[in-house]
C-alpha cells in the first residue's frame, strides 16, 4: 500500500451559490485567474497531487426544456475552458498536477492530443486528460447533435478516441528530435510516422506536428461506472474516478474493475481509483455542521430539479406520482441518458423493485444536489478516521478526489490546513511529489 493520493475537484468552486457564501473572495470573482493561481500554491504546500477541472459546454436546459432556472440560480454554470487557467496555475507551482476534461463524444482527437501535448510542455509533465462520454443534451446541442448518442456507442467512440490520441503521441518517437547544431539537422525522419487511422468514428492521417512532451503520454483518467464504462476504464485508463459515499457501490466498482483489468492483461494493483468525496471539515464538529447548514440554505426546489435533470440527461418533471426504481433506470437507459448517478444510487440502496413516490425521489435528490448525502463532515480526526476506513475497505489503491460545497477559497483551505496535516501525521497519505511528472507522482 502506498497511501492515499489526494486530488481537489475545482469544477464547481463558483456555482450553486458558493460564490456568495461566507468565506468567499471579496473583490475577486470567477473567472479571475488569480483565484486559481493562489489556490494552486496553497494546494501544493499541502502536498495535493492533482487539481482537477471537469467540464460541460452547455447551460443546463433538461428540466422543462428551459435554461432559465440554471441561469437564474447559477446551476452548473458558468463553465469556461480551463486550459489557459491551468497554464497560468503551472507558472506559480512546480509539483502539483492538473486534470483537464474533454468529451470524446463531441471533440476531435487530433485537436485534443495536440493541445494536451502543448500543456504537458507548459506544465513540465504535470497534465492529465480526463476523457468523458457526454450524457447532457445541452452539451450535445452545441455540437450539432439533435439527440444523445447511444450509451454503449459513446464508449466505443471513446475507446477509438483514446487509441487515436495515443497513436498520435507515439507518431513522433521520444528520440526523434536531434537538434544537431553543427549540421542544422533538427529531427530524424525515420522516427516520425503518419498513423493512417481509418476507423468507425475518425479518419486521421497524422503524425502529430509536435515535439514529444515530458510525459510522452499524458496521464489518462476515466470515470465510467456502468459495466460498459468500467470495461473502457480497464482498456486504457491510467487512473479511475469513482463515486464516493456508498461503500457497497464502491466495492462493486473496485471488484468489477479488477476483473476487467485482468481480462485486459493488466495488473489491478497498479490502477487506482480516486473516490469523489465531498468534505466539510471544521475545527470542531459543531463548526463543520454549521457549515452544512449554510449549504442547505441555498437549494430551493427548482435548483434541485435543474441539477438532477441536467446531470442525468433526463427531464424529471415527467415523473409520475409513483414509480418503480428499476423501471425509471431502464427508461433513462432507453433515452440514452445516464442510468447511474442519483437513479443508480437509489437502485443500489433500495432495489430495482422498490416503489418510490415523486416527493421521495426529490427529497433524496436534494441530498445528491447538495452533495451532503455523500459528504464526510466533522473535525479533522473524525473525517480522517472515516477516510482511512473507507480507503482500506475499497482496496487501498488510489485515494480521494475532494470537492467542497463551501465558498472559494475557504472550503479547500480548510481541507489543506486542517485535514491533510492530520492524515499526513497518521502516515495515511502517499509521499508527496516523489517524481518529476504527474504520472510518477500518482503511481500506485
């Protein structure tokens, strides 16, 4: 066991009311890059391995077919392309890594491979690519899709997408660049090759017109939780994201991933899972619980419904008065929405045959929207106890991707200043920054 690796999920530091809560910046607002540069320095001092940015390119419009609720309450928007922000953060840090998300459902692999290569150079080998299969109608509409791509087809496209990226990164050999000043010879043509890819989804000539990056291949991260998504993880992911908060689901994910990795001829001991875990830590339990109350105050019914519908890719305003959870899961799958998330969690907890009322569904959904249904809350010792227990019960490979519903920067500052020192004192964390690249530093 190497100890826990820690990442910070910075995807929603400014949405769902966080921008206005006590402890938020005064005089700075998203997307002021200085906020993120300062946070990166704080995280690096605490030994955080990865600063992660998820992404979505559409304003949520699934709930009743309107963007108005999301716009009014700041639900999952605004979202910017964070690649230039990562570049700026890298200039004031030396060790902490950065995760950038692009959709294989909508993007082209040549563009993404080229961009990530450039960022790998800019960051000095500290970039990770989080590849996602998109399930949101608002995103799809911005890329010319009139309907969502079939669930399994999205993963077929993802696998080909990653294959193309890796072929492009391989198309210029690590030792191809000669730079012989005496002759003026820059590179060896025998070590630069087209990839001539002609697949189901992409046709790419190549080669990549770039100098190989410090990592050669940026770290590839993937978060599929369905059987098809886990199969994709087993095929190509260097690191996996998993849903935290429900131990039985986590253990199932770890077990299925291990089996799939063995089927691909890969060693499960060297593929970690970072469990997405919302943390609210205070100096005392009472202080932490008071911070929870501040999160609750923001969420009205419309905000909850907008959040749930957007993240599932399904308009929950159409729910009947009562329904079976398994039938709802199957309906989401048939609509090419996401049968995981809130619906998948409820099926795991209550069973597919359980009948639930519409009111009960949205009551559970409030916990999902706030994140308080899967949060670890308390003083540093209590939170550390819970994390150590969870880490051991899920295989002791990987660690945690912490998010915070509190204000920026106070929520993450509390984790950096209160929780991580407690975990490090216990010897629970992996050694910080053992290598020169992100791939080396997040190795399990």
